[in-house]
C-alpha cells in the first residue's frame, strides 16, 4: 500500500480529534453546560441567547473535512478481504450519512440563536436539533465505530485494546440514542464521548503505525 494514504488518514484523525474536543470544551467554558432532553423554553432561551453558540459552529463546519479524509483512509487500509470490505463499506456509508447530520445540527444551532434574538418560538426547532444530534447522530456514530472496530481485528498496526474497546464504545453511543426519550440526564452521556475520543485516537494511532509498516501485509 502506498504509505501516504495511512499517513494522511492518521493526521486527519488527530486533527478531527483536536477539533471535536476543542469545540466542546471551548463551548462549555464560554456558554456553559449545553441543554438537551428538555422542553423548558426558559432554559433553551438562556443557553441559545448567547451568540457564541452560533459562532462556534463555524469550527465544526471545518471539522467534517478531516473526518471524511480519516474515514476514507481507514477503509483503504482495512478493506483487504471480503468481510473487511463489507464492514468498512458499512462504516463509510454511516460516516457519509452522519456528515450532513452534523452540518444540519450546526446550522440549526445558529437558527436557534437567531430565533431567541428575534423572540420567536424555539421549542419545536430545539426538539428537532436534539432528536437529530442527540439521538439519530448517535445511531450513525455507533454504527461506524463498531464496523471499523470489527474490521481492525487481526490487523497488527491497530492497538489490541480496540478489539473490545470498539464494541464497548459503540454500545454506549447506541444507548445514548435513547437518552432524550427515556430521560437519561445529559451528563450521563459524557462517558461515551470520552470513549469515542479515545477510540478516534486509537484508530489514528493505528493508521500511523500502518505508515511505519505495521499494517496487515496484504493491505
């Protein structure tokens, strides 16, 4: 395999990880704890009354680019057998489906800020954002984490802990899809976000090792 493919994918993965963590940490510091799983108009208005919530989304618009590069490179590295081609194909479809979800939820956040500033109703738009991002998005994320994780099994370049860590991360992400519907506190979904960050780091590390010659020899 041409070494530049996993190298580019690895760098894209690390850039995406920094971008995702930076966005969420910075927004929490500047705007406070996000609102999710509620229909409290006062709470929604208090959070989305801050212009920084819309402005910060511009950074997330840019993050979808390295995520796409990472996913394509990961499939290129792993798809060396019929089963791995199937798994990585499913994963790539899930990533492609999630990218417009991310773009839409970011735009919706900007719409919520504008609605609050214009003193328009916000609950319907907020519920759309919450269901899209904090339910549907988790389903897609769990799918590609699990599928890519299963495809990594037996590939020396990828950390051995990913064998069990990928299903665990996917399970927690899948559970999060039900959080807003059954009343799971938003804070309880944070562990899965930490696990996802670790997973993304592990996958990026594996791509970096593949660059150094540690990939599956048939790749």
